[in-house]
C-alpha cells in the first residue's frame, strides 16, 4: 500500500492560523496606546494624591454647604472683624452706667428738692458773695468751689501788670547805665578779640639759644 507524502506548506488542523503582518501591526499599535493611556491615568492619580497645591478648587456652583437639621440654613460667611465695635459699645455702656446715670439722678434730685433761687431783699450790713448772684444751685456750687472769685482774678491781673512794669523800669535803668559807660569810656569797648592761642607760633621760644 503506497502512502502519499503531505507537502510541508500544508498545515495541520490542530495548529492555529497565522496572523498577517497588517493585523500584527494593528495589535501592536493598540497595545502601545493602551500602555500610554494607563501611564497617564496613573500619573494623574499620583499628582492628585501627592501634591495638594496642584488640586483645582471647586467651582462656586459646586461648593459644599452646611445645612442645619432644625433651624434652616447656616452658612459660614466671611466678613470684617467686629471686635473693636463690640469693645467700643462695651466701654460706652460701662461709662454710661458709671457716670451719666448717677449724674442724671443727682441733677433730678437737686431740681426737685432744692430748685432755683429767688430774688430777695439784701439785709442791711450784709455783703453777698459773688456766687450768690447765680440762680441755679449747680451753677452756684461750681462758681463757689471751682472758679476763682472776681477779687482774686483782679489781684492776679494787677500782680502781672506790676511785674511787667518793674521789668520795664529795669530795662530803662540798664539803657541809661550803658549810655553812661559808653560816654565816659569806662566800659569794655576799647578791647578787641584776641587771636586763638593755637595759632601762635612758639617755635622760636622753645629753642632760644639758636
């Protein structure tokens, strides 16, 4: 029985089919693109995880907000400081409570229980004080305890005038004395300014024998 030899170019049914060169080039290109894409994704994830400075801020429309569960919206609003305003109002309330309210109570009590003064006949032989001519009791107290009297003010002014008059008289005496000294020649007018001693040459006095 004769056997026919199978040519080597014929393939066995169990061997896979071979790909053409075009298919192999396409598969290689897809493989390269997939590798590049995966590397870009890995690099992007590493940058976003590692460096927080490179993260992009969310858009205003996507900013997360905090809402309360029982009292409606509660937003964190950034505004100017109110520390100095609150401090000023605190000091204002303190000084109002400390000074204005007691002063108002005292003025009210004085107007109710004392009241303004009334004109009356001056008794014979009595010389009234200047603060007694004011009508309101608070004005009378201020004039009596805080301001000088008319007599004191007059005496102070007269003392100032007397001091200035004495200074004027002394200046006149000084002018008379200077004119007399200049006329008689008993003053320092014949002197002249001397030369500085550092400018005098004393070299010839140091070695007199030469």
